[in-house]
């Protein structure tokens, strides 16, 4: 994969997240989208405590999803 096509930023974690937790990224993004009014870290904590995600994976999902929602 060339540098021009290589996925960067939080989305670079997505293949690992899908492999580790056995669910598509869409599943996790749907959960994040349902957390309106909560802060980034509140949603990260929810993913960690209620769904067993690691901090880095939860943070990547939240960061990517919230950025997408703002655009």
C-alpha cells in the first residue's frame, strides 16, 4: 500500500478493532451516535466499561465518529 492510499489517523485502527471484537465498525459507530450530549471521554468510558473495548480502540472509534458527525 502506498503512502497515498494508506489509511491514517483513528481509522487506521478499524481493521484491528473488527478482528479483536468481532463486530463491524458500523456497530460501534452506531453506539457512539446514540450518545448525544456526552463528551468524548464519557463515550470512551462507556465503550470500555459496557463493551470491553481497550482505551486506544474506544478512543479511535469515538474520535473518528465524532469528526464524521461534525462534517
